[in-house]
C-alpha cells in the first residue's frame, strides 16, 4: 500500500491495494492509521459492490443507517446520492457540512463510492478541522473550549426547510420531520478520546448558535469560524473517477459537493460508520467546565 498526499493539509490517495479482496487485519490497521493521519483517503478503480463497500466501512466502525436518506430494504445503510441530468437546483451535500451533525449520534466517518460521474465537474472539497482549530486565535479557543454548539437539521425539518423546488434529492430523502427541528448540543471542539487530537466541530449547514448565546450574538462568531474553517490552506479538492472510493473522518473534516455539472448524471453510494460515540469526545476541558457549572 502506497500513500500519496493530495495537499499539505488533508487527504491521501492510496495505490497498491485491491478492496475487492478480503481485507486482512494488517491492511485494516494500516487503513485506520492512514485515516487518522490524513483524514480523507481516496482509492481509485475499485468498483466495489454493496457487500464489498460494507466490508470497507466495517474496517472503521459499524455501518449506520442515515435516518434522512435510508437505502433500499436490502441494504438500508447505503444511501444513494443521485443527481439526474435533468435536475438543475440543489445537490445533496452542496454546502460545507459534516454528515448528520444535527442528530444525537453523528457518524464518525463516511465511505463514498463513485458509481457514475460527469465528464467534468461534480468534485468534492474537504477541509481539515484539526488544522482549523489549531489556527484559531487563543481568545476564540478559550471562548469555544468546553462550550457546546447547537445543531439543527434545517433541510430536513419544517421550520427552516428551503422551498421544495430548491431541495436536493426531493423524493428520496425524508423531509418535514419535526425531530430535525430539535436543537442538538455537541461540543464546539471535539477531543479524540485516545489520542487527544482536537478538531473544530461547527458547520454552516447545521450549526445555529453557540450554547449560552442566542442566534444573533452567535452569528458574527460563527461567521468567522465558518470562514476560518474552510480556508483554502486547509482544503483539498477531489476530481472523481468512476470506481473511486473516498473515506473520511467526519469529526475532523467538513466537506462540500460542488453542483457544477448540469446536464450530466452523477451517482454515488454512501454509507457512514459509527465507532466512538460523540459523548466520548468532550475532553478534559469540557468535563472541568461542566463540573464547575
Ligand atoms: C455528501 O456526503 O455530502 C455527498 C458528497 C458528494 O456527493 O460528493
């Protein structure tokens, strides 16, 4: 297995492996280590079927069902991400976000397969949220450390949902769910329970406000954080090819699917995985803060 970094900040392409073959314990360990170092892994020319896709996800955790985009009954944990050539508005994931940060147990990572890709466009961007946290000024770090951010599933709820004609994957995702309007509290900075690595965990799609502040007071701080967290220096951009697999750490990255391929069809298949629940990522500072409160 060879690793080829994509940028200085995030991502590595892997060559020299065939994921259609059973994944040995050694390879699984090497993949987990590579993900922890690079936060995004890309392996091209794999053309995995559903069981092989699931086996790859199982290297990192337990495949999880997306409650707002379940797959078919035979494999509900496999969400189909499709934009037809005739569709113009909206694309699934077309804004900076971390997957499902508005649910109680957001997934630790995702595994995305490129089934059909447009001749150009349809790239995906990722941004390294460990680097984003590191680069914040100390005053902002102090403000965020030990504080929760409040997330809401705006596109899937009732209160904030965009008009139907602007919604992506209209028929295939669950919409109008009052559960998605509920506020979910997660640490604004996550701390890896074993390594102690820290990452900023706010995103413009789902984060509404900071705990202890209203939306209006939170807005300028969040605006600054959203700008800082997606600076080009923290990003990479993936040009997809059919058969490629991308695996990312959903607690240490944000991503953005670019909607620039009108007139062409794009089909992806995504599963997420659960390994360490977010409740274990509060870290010492947060625990001290909560105890003090
Ligand atoms: C997503 O997981 O947000 C979709 C990414 C993509 O389709 O490139």
